[in-house]
C-alpha cells in the first residue's frame, strides 16, 4: 500500500493551507554572507545530485566494496610501529570482558534522564555514565501533546504535496527527503531541544581555551525525517558511524583525534579521550564527492520521537562503549585473521597486515560501515543494543563516534517516527555551513550536505524564518542563522572569536 494511503488513513488533523513563501529578508537572493569556503564548507548550490539516504551507505544502496589503491597500503605502513601489537592485545582483552557485560545487561546500560534534571547542567555521575556509553535518552524536553501535533501536521504537509515529495524507498518512502517543513523548524528551535543540546555540548572540553569553538551556542543542522511503518524490513540500516570512513586514517587532522590509540602501548582505549574537542576542529570528514556525507562537526547525533517506539519496533541500536569501540575500529585495518583461522577471535589467531589496502567497511564517499564479518570482536549481532522505549517528545542522543544502526524489522503496531536533530556547536566551518543552509532554507531546497534537486521549492506550506518556535525567542532565530549571535557569560577566548567571526560570515557584522 502506498504511503499516501497510509497517511490518509492515519491523518486526524490537517494543517491550514499556507501559501508558498515569497522572497523576504532571508531569501536566497538577499542573503549576505561570505562565499569563501572553509575546509569543511559544503559544496556550492547545485553540485549535489538528487538522491536519497541510500547514497550514503554501500550496504543500503546495494553497492559493492571496491579495492583501494596501493597508496592505502603505504598509509598503513606509515602508521605502523611495534607498540601497536600491545595495543591490539589490550583492546581485544577489554572487548572480551565488555561485550559479555553488554550482553548481560542489555539496554539497562543506556542512561535515561528527564529534561528537568539536566536543564541547568548534567550531574557529574550522569555525565560519567554518558561519557562511557556515548548515548543518552532524554524524556519530557518536548511536551507529548506538542510532539503528537507536529506529527499530525507533518502528515498533512506530506499528503498535500505528495506528488512532489520523495524518499527512500522510492515506491513507499520511510525516510523522507524533507528538510523545510514548519514542524521540523518548530522542533529544531524548541526551547527544550535547544536546552538539551546545550547541556550535552557541555560534556565536551577543549585542550586549550583558545580552541575556536563555542559549546554555548547550539546551531541547527537540517536533516531528514522518518515515518517507518509496521512490518517494514527495507529500511535496514546496518551498523555504521557517520562522518566519513577512510578520512579517519587518511586526513592528518582527523587522524590526530586518535593520537593516543596510535601511540601504542597498553590500554589505548583508556587513554583516548573522545570528549576533547580541540583535535576535532581541524578534521576533514569528507574528502571525496558524496551526496549525503556530513561536512559539519556534529558533537552528538540525535533524533526526537514523534511516536511511541519500543525495542523491536524499528528503533535505534548502539554499541554502548564509545572509547573501546573507537580504539578497536582505528586499529582494525592493521590486523587480519591468520590463514586457516578465519572466524577465531583470539590474539594469536590474528597477524599484522600492512601490505594489503584493506580498510574493512570503508568506502570512498560513504559512511564507515561495520559488520560481524569486518569487525568480529565487537560481537555486533549480540551487543548492538536497542535504546529504551520512547514516547512522543522523547529524544535520543549519541556521540558522533558511536556505532549505531536501525533495527532491521519494525514489529510494532504503529509507525516509528522521528525528526533527525543533532547537537552542533558553533565553529567557523559550521558557521559557513549555516550561512549556506540558511540560503537553501529560504529557497526551499535541500540542505547543503544532502542530495540536491528542487526539494520543497514548490511545496505548499513550507516553513519560513517566521516559523521558529515562539517559546525560544532569539535563541531559536540564532540557531537557524536568522539573528546575530551573542557572547554568553563564561565564554572562552576562542569561543568569543568564533561568535564574532560567525556574525561576520552570516552578514551581521
């Protein structure tokens, strides 16, 4: 049954008809912002081809993994030193213990919290728990009734524009190529969502107060939405990490994030600090052409629920130990199973591999993918853990390095629907992206990181800058680049400079 029929059946409230926005002070033709591209700036308007979420992942799109050029063997050789043997031994030992614990505890390992408990700061004990697991569920930041209303109005928006709306899979979309609906704009700028983002961004720190980043100023990153229907088994998004694949080793800035892991010696996962922002600010996460690779720095990925969703109902799954999984991922290309010992996981069953070009699960221009075949020590079929039950208005957040997936089948009785809304700090590259995103929003076209095309340009009732949430005031308008940023109390010297430069980039100087 096509989605239009499903939407018609489930629809109980239609939005009032809204005219297509005319050009205004934030129209593409009137925006004033710098056109100088930073290393992480998005591609210019028109470079991205039309497409869907399947373009980002080799497995979802049905692409084969292709051999890499000889230079990737040279890259592995440049990373190698004998101290990494002890690192590998230590990580395998820690994984054996930790994976057993994850299997035993299930999703009790994932922390849950009410928004009121983090609104004024994350308590230290909870902060440490989140930092180890890398994932948290936040309840009640958005009132249940408001989230339910967003969903009803969103369904009406899709129904009204069904002849123009696109998604994946094409014949019965579950993930919609929609970025500019009123409901998404309301959710992105909701005071509870902005407050949650600010609380979670505070979990990160910088090695230097001069690091050019402000965690006090969350900005909006326009992403897709999902309405996954019961029985669906097509949107089976496997284990992956967003934000590049080969770039993790190839780009010197990105590689510096793993300096403690690649330094060698025991317990690299204990020395590695995934919450240090400073080395990440120079990382280039998108070195190859792609429709859908994230070019901004998202500290947390996230979604906000529009429906009740429990384990088994098409929800998110995570590997709940960010540091240990990262250490294994970074070391994995440097080792391979000994001939005749494939499938065995002992330290002695593996050997050094710096001759091949293999970077398991890594493809140019795609996200980093993982499986039981490519990364067997993670025991992914057993350890990928479904997040606890959520209700409309709940949100789930995971560190940008967390391995995650979507349950392969939706066995529930109602749809599993979310807005994808991450937590993004203010940096100079992110400000450049925000300026380009603002122009796309005014034009009704897809956000810069995503597949191109006409998007919602001709949609009836798409959002304008006037549709930010009334409860957030200036904070909501700043988040979408529609109002001048201000320096918050306690801002670092580096953060102050970023705020000033962001205002210049956005045309507020």
